[in-house]
C-alpha cells in the first residue's frame, strides 16, 4: 500500500547551528510543498524561533539538552558527542508521544548527520529514517576515509610533513593535509565522532545539499561507499524558492548602498555565522580593503572579533576610513547581495551554504577558510572549479589588496567570473524540470511514499 495515503508526517532533526538549520528548514519547505507535513525536533538551545512563526511547521523541544554556550571551553567535537548522548532518551519519549497522539502517521525521521542519536532512536522505535548532509559529497567521502584510519597511527603520521603532502589513496587530488580534521578538537575524539556520523544504522537513504554538476565523481564515490540511495537535491535555497527567515536581522540598507555602486565593482565580505577573528587580522583586512580602492560591503557579525561585542576594538581612524570607502553591516541579506549587479566578488570563509549561494549567482570568490571542511571546500573552488583564489597564511594588508584587485580588476578575475557564470547556469538548470536535483527530489518523494 502507498504510504502516502496515511503517513505524511516527516520529523526533521536539525543540528542547532545556523549553517545546518537553514538547509534543513529549506528541505522541510520543499517536502511540505510536495504534500508532507513537517514536525521539527529542537534541542533547548535551538535557534529555529524565526522559523516557528512563518513556516507552518510544527515544533517540539527535546528535554534535557546541553546548551552550546553552557560551557565556553567545550570544543566542537566534545559538544557534538555530548549533544548526542544527552538527547537520545528525551527524543525517544517525544516521538513515542507523537505516535500515540498522531495515530502512527510518521512517514520517517530525517536527521542531520551530526544528530545521529535520532538514527539510534528511529532504529529502536522501528521507524524509517533518512540522513541529511548539509556538507559536500567529498566531505562525506573523506569522513569514510577518516573513519577507517587508525587514530593513534594517523596522529603520528600527521606530524610527518611528507605524509601531509602525500595524495590520499583513491581521493585524487586530495592530500592528507586536505582531510577535514583541523579545528574541531582532539583527533582521536574526532575520529570517534566521524565513525558515528558514517554509521548509517537503519537509514534507508542519504539526502545531500549538493549538485551533481559540481560533484559528479565524488557522488559516484559516495554512492559506492554508502550502498543506500543518495539524493543530491541542492542548492536547496533555490528549490525552496527562499532562504527562509534569517538568524539575525538583515540590514537592508546595504542594498541602497549597492544600488549606488558601479556594476561588478564591489567585493562582499562575510565569514558566516561562527568564525571569530583577532583584532589584528581585522585591522589588516581593513587596511588592505581600503587600499584596494574597490568599494566593499563588509559583514562584521556581533561577537566575531574575539573578546569584543562588535568593532569597538578598532581605532577610530580605521572605523572612519572603512565607512568612507566601504559599507559595514552586522548581518546582510546575503542571497540578495550576491545577486546584486554591483557585486563582483565574494570574500568567504567557504562555508558550504555560502559557496552554493555564490555559485548560484555566478560570483567568484576569495577563499579564506578557517577550519577543516572549509579548507576542503576552498580547494574545490580554487583547483576544482577555478572560480576563486586562495588567501593563505597570516592576513597581511598587501596580500588583501592584491587579492581584491586580482578578483575584481584583473583579467584573471574576469576568467573566474565567466566560469562562475557558467556554473550558475548549470546549477540553476539542475533545479528545473528534468534537471538532476529536480529528478532527485521526485525520486526522494517516491522513496518516502512507498
Ligand atoms: N548569512 C546571511 N547574512 C550574512 C552572513 C551570512 O544571511 O550577513 C547566511 C548565508 O546566506 C548562509 C549562512 O548565513 O546561508 C552561512 O552558512 P555557511 O554554511 O556559509 O557558514 P556557517 O555560518 O555555517 O559557518
């Protein structure tokens, strides 16, 4: 019997971080448009409140969660392991209650790959489950490679500079130093976490926010590794026809400022929702941007300068210079900004949502990644798709100035823009009728309905 007749409720379990919640909610919206009703499970520290008022989804809160900011010293890997340990029992209780109240109408649980406690609960409750990855296919393939490594040996091997540059078997062109291991905490604990992430338990498929035209060979490799269907649906912000409500209030005044700039002259700078920088680095950025003589729109998120609320650590003359030559906001309507004709380039920390949004608007990038998977993403932008340049090492004003000129003014940047525009067309086509993401969505709906 078709499940569609009775079971149309999908329970989503997002990881409570902005870059994960947004694509999960976009997935919810896409499935909602296909006739499923959506219930979202949130941990107490969750940040979905902006969605609660506008999405038409139902929400429940899992009791006894840890708060991300409860212990400032908690490294990401420890936070994630703890988050999973403390939520499984509460989640199971909540789902049991839902089953009692809703007359057994749950079609499946779709959980962020980092929220693997939901997979364990689904297995125990004998409910269908699917895994959602908000990262790239190559990131997931790397997770499989890392999960098979001996942590102690890997730790010793990584001290050896020769191994760092050695290509990882079957992962050309990636070398060991490209594996997304930096910035999360102790390697042994990270491998422990990754083993949980790649454990598919009883999940019947993987949904991934990527596009076949960007990651064809990695998707093939992932499919071989994972042996359950993989549905690449990205970019979800296009299929959902909206980015959805935002985490912080968007400062729309920057659009008026952009309206006054010359076509493709502006460099847009945003380092996502998590990155923190030292004042020294921010100062080098400020000097470099100002001496490039290109207009710039700079998102400086509150709390993104370590130890300060906002920009009060910057000297007054620097703040004056920056506001004369550019425009600073606390949070921007990023998709609208990237689609604005005045924007010629995007200085990004290489979070995957930002990259998809940039490619979808044909905007080339300056890549300044901070941790593991961002470095991997940067490698693909620069060497794989040739739509960006790398800003490596310590931030230095001269390097910043050169990078901006290379991207916005030089022939080199024009070539990257042309390639980015080519990718834009392919990516957009993939979400239209007959395109790869469009078809993958249809297949997913069939999968969920039978
Ligand atoms: N974003 C935004 N306004 C800003 C900066 C970022 O709306 O001023 C959004 C951006 O569109 C993207 C998300 O925040 O969807 C950042 O996600 P990403 O994966 O790039 O990085 P993360 O925040 O997870 O590090």
